[in-house]
């Protein structure tokens, strides 16, 4: 390309930067010149994917994989670009960017000690991990410990799917190679710089038997006793009782265990290793709202994301009571809703932003508090309503997830559409006497041209409804 000197090289780098979300485009531009190759590699190899091998694979396959990996280690121009690893189980389908774990079969990544060809991750200066473990993986904590200890600079961002906390029980002894049965203790010991933690499918068990899930009120005393019991891992590393200071936290569950929130509350807020006082970004499934009711650290949250879920027979505004779903968020600047069922959009708005003249609680009879009475079972903290006020964020982003459940976001009937339109309009700070002034300065949508957005003439007429992309900070592709 003899004419490229007419323009500063930085201009071409901008083109590459704009293609950073497409590996196909990056591979194409990397073939243009050596300078383009160097810049494209920063994105192509930033998150390096390690796929597993089935245990009965031919030994020659292991050797080929080892040779390929060794080539990356020896190639300085590639090795220095690797900032993190995506470690996935074997699967035959690709998950949505919002979904839970991939479908899995018996397999394991080439980072575990029991493989004949164990990859040397210590050769890379990486700071994030995205690990997809198999459900009921007996060696998940052992593998996680090895991965965390392999990072020279220390892990700062961590995403985990299918992670278990094992509680010792006299009738169900557990023997592990890992120095701890508690993943939160593992984080504190081997990733003291961790500030972003994303968890899908957190469970608590007595043993590796999936039937031994801890999910009853009678199990709670045993769980509390186990979490308070000192272990050798932390003391051996002389951490002096320090805690991880999280700034971003995601909690999701693809299986919607019910009633499980009481156990989740204890795991998250009664362990000795996590601190949420500096938390600013929070993303949770809407079923976890009861877990966070009454928590003081919510006062510092600036950005919250709620993921929509389907509740049989109880979807839609007016079908729920809101007597306990109080989240005090005085510092909130942005509310983000990931929607896969259109009728739940006004429901989630109502939980965070409060009622409006267009979202009367008396429209339908109801018998359960959102997201369901069973989700409040065993929850220890309750909201204090004496000084409670609803959040007043400046912006609302609606991320319609068309890939998760095809067909669930078709244009709704005219009544639901008009009701949603009036509610969204009432939350905007436009100052009309007929609607009143809400807290929102603008609403952004990732699917502005869709039929279900075109059915909002009142909101559109304000000029405050815009096209925009969500802040998917939990997606390790952007780490």
C-alpha cells in the first residue's frame, strides 16, 4: 500500500478500532500490512479462547494442541496481546450473550492438572478470566485455583458459570485437591486485585451429589456455621482478614432455583471475604431483587441492570403487588433493562422508578409481591419505608434481547402497547401539566426501528427516545 503515507497511521488504526467487535473483519484487515497486523492482533488475541478436549481423544491431538500453544508463547507479538482467557466446556450450541451456561457434556479444558498436555498460562501477563465450568464439576475449584495462581499481574475481572460452594457434612465427606471449598475464599487468597465479579448459577451443596443442594430453611444454621469456620487457605497466605473491594457485580441463574434466595443472601452477605461498600455497577436477574432489599451498599450504586424473566401466569403491570420490592438507590444515574418479554417492561420500570398515574396498583387484583412470595422466603433483611424514596436516574436504556427467546418480542396488542407508551412518557422529565415531570432526561433503545417501539407515539413525540447501545460491561469480549 504505497499511498498510505498520505494519511497518518492513526486514521487507519481508527478503522481497525471500529472493527474490533468482528473477528472476521479483524482477520481481513490484519492481512493488509505489517502495521495493520500489529494493531489488529491487540483485539484478535486480547481474549484467547481455550477449548476442551474429550478424555478419549487421540494422544496425537494433545501433542498438536501443545505445539500450537507453544508457538503462541514463543511469538512475542501475539503473547503480549493476550490479556485474558475464555475457557469453555465442550458444547454443540452457542449461547445468547445474555443467557446462562452452554449445554455441556463430559469434558475439561487443557488447564487442568489431570490432562496429559497442561498449557502453561504463566507465560502470559493476563488480568481476566471467563470460565464456563460443567454443572457439578468436581474439580472446578481446583481448576479455578490453578488459573488464578497462574496470573502474574493478578486477576482483576472474573466471570464464572456453574460454581459451587461445598459445605462439609459428617454424613457426606468431601475430599478435594483445592485448599478451600469456598470459591469466595479462593478469590480473596489468589486474586486480591479483583474488582469485577460475574457469577452465573451459584449453588451451595453438601456433596458432589446434585440431590444434596442446600435450599431449605432447616439447612441455614449448618451453612452459617460452615461459612464462619476458619480455614487454612487464608491464614496461610497472611491476608490479615482483608476483603475484596468489588466495584462491579453480576448475579444470574439460568435455572431459577426456588426458593433459593435465602441461601444466596447468606453466601453473598455473610461470608468473610467480599465487601460491597465501593460497588457502583450491579446487574441481577429480577428474581434476585428480594436478596438486595434493605442492603445499605445500594446507596452507592450508579448503574443497575435488571434482566427480565418469565413468570407463569403473572406477567404484566397490575398483576403484582410491590409491598416488599423496595430498592433504595439514591445515587442511581442509569437504569438498564434487558427485556425478552414485552409485557414485563413496565413492571421492571415500576419496581425501580415507582408508580405513576398510568401504573395504578388497583388495576387488577393480586396476591403476590413481585417477583413472587416464595422468593422472599427466609430473607433476613427488609426495607425500611420510613425514609424510602424511589430512584431518580437520568437515563433509561432498554436492551431488547431478540436472540434469547425468538418470538417473545412480537408487537403486542394495542392495549399493552398504549399502556407501556403512556408509562414511559410519564417517566420523562418534559414538564407537561398533563403528564407531570419524571426523572428521566432520555430513553435509549437498541431496537429503535422495531414494531414494538414504533407503537409508542407519545414517547416518540417528546424527542427524548433515541437509538443507543447498552453497557454490556459483564461481557468479557469487551474486557
